[in-house]
């Protein structure tokens, strides 16, 4: 389930050791520390001149060797995702251009500036999967990206579907429902209904891997928040320390109150900026105290059911909360805990300030791990 790791620049490996990594738990993991030599020398590259002349396995191997994993959320290896089981033919290939949270503009910027490469990567994935329909779902608040993609997609039979900007329409399951009218079954995956979603950054990486032979060594990351003087989108080498990235964006230490990785709804607070940018790091928010104040103290649940009304997955967040808190994960699973997309809408509306989504994350990680290994 892994993909190869590439040095993002030339230099010397100094250590292989446990270091803090970006994860809600604040855990450490094995990391390779590279000291750059400043030369930024590349190994020889092996682009594919005409991938259509090759068999699909060879192209998938090149995608694997380039170290490409999904850059939207879960970081699943792309070459594995592009090999759905034989009994689950992909009829619809969706490119997710619907960045669903405020603050994050990394995909928007990539679509504006790299539309040709996105279409090139999408065409490679479509050639591998042979779907009947290829569609890019993009929110209507991104007019420049829509126009750039429409131009780049001319003559390719790629459909550009403009959808209303409404959180969380960029969630995979929500986007599939909007674009196809079909629902991913509970506990299932999009391939169960003949659909596959890919991310904008992943399409760029696939194009670079095939057409230029380049491995995935960088990504576009939004650095924003009122505690930086120069917010923007940066093309960042994978492995770059987040504190270095913040210094490039003009971090003002006196104003910094909270550092959030990801968006304000689905992101999590970073305990330390001494963690590296990874392939899924789409946004870093350096927030002031007025921008993202500390949550109010948690109060008892008043059974108002506002969380259930807000849940886009039609779950019962209040009951999931009780069971997760009590450690009764089998009961939470029975109420479809694993369908929770961790959108944070329930926590946002809860008048008792219960951080509901945090109660689900730990059991999902732990219980999901146990399920995988049982
Ligand atoms: S919104 Fe909060 S207080 Fe209301 S039912 Fe849900 S968990 Fe309880
Ligand atoms: S985070 Fe809350 S609102 Fe969002 S899907 Fe999960 S239970 Fe529903």
C-alpha cells in the first residue's frame, strides 16, 4: 500500500529517525532528514513519449514509481486506485475541482495556472480506466479556473460541470451525488457504483510523471491567516518544514494564536510547526485569537438535534457521540460511524460547543485499524 519516497532536492541524508509528523494525534513517525546541498541536482528522468503505445500496466508502474498518492485527503496510492477490481468498471471519472472549505485556494490556483497539465493528467487516467464519462466538478465561485479549464478541455470530450458553492459539496460522496445523482452505499466506495474521483493535484502529478518523467516532490499549499503578512499559494517541496514555510509568508509571532493544518472546518490544530509538508498538505492557517478563537467550554448535550439536521451524511451525530465517548464502537459502527466524512458541520452548529468530530476521529482511526487487521 506504499509508494516510493523521493528526495525533493539533492543533498545528504543525515538521519532516519522518529520525528513529529502532521497528524491530529501529534504522533511521531519514521522520517528521513535530508540536508540540501543547494545545487538542486536531478537524477536522469525517463519520460514516456507516447503512453498510448504502451500497455496500461507499464503506465501504472511509472505512476507508482513517481511516488504519486492522492493529494486531496486520504493519500491513497494512485496506481492502486486506478486499478479497480474487475467486477467494478468505472463508468464515470470525476476530477474534484470543488475546494469545499473557506481559506483553501490551492486547487483553485492550480486550475487557473496549470489547466493544460490537469487535462493532460486526466486524459492519462481516462485512458487507463476507459470510462464513458469524464467530468470536472467545479464550484461557481471560481470563474477564472472554470474559464481556464474550459479552454484547456476543448476537443477532449471532458465535461466541465459548474456546481453551486455550498459546503461540503467538495466532499467526495457529496460531489458524486451532485454530478451523477447516485449515492455511494453505506460502508462502500465510489467504485461500487462505477465512479472514481481524483484530485486536481494528483492529475498534475500524473501528467508530470508520464510526460516529463518527474516524481512527485512538490505540491501547492495555501498559507494564510491574519498572523502572516504575505499569504498566498506556494509551490512547496515535500518535506519542507512548516515553520520555514511560515517564515516565507511573513509569520508574525506576536499575533499567532493557533496553527491549523487544513481548513477551518476539517483541519486540526498543530501542536508544533516543526513538522514537514506532506503530499496531502493543502493549507496552513496561521490564525490570530480573534480569527479562530478558542472553542467555548464543552457543555452537556441538550438533545436539540441541530447536529442531525446539519449532517450532510444523514447520520445521528448525537448518538455517535454517546457511543464514541463510552467506547462502544460496535454500536457507533452500527450507526454508520464510518460514513462520517469528518466535515465538522455537527460540531459547528452544536449550541453546547461539543467538539463532536473529535470524538469520532480517534475511534475511527483505532477501530478502523483493528478492522483492517482482524
Ligand atoms: S447539536 Fe449538540 S447539544 Fe444538540 S443534540 Fe447535537 S450534540 Fe446535543
Ligand atoms: S462530521 Fe458530523 S456532520 Fe459531518 S459527516 Fe460526520 S457526523 Fe455528519
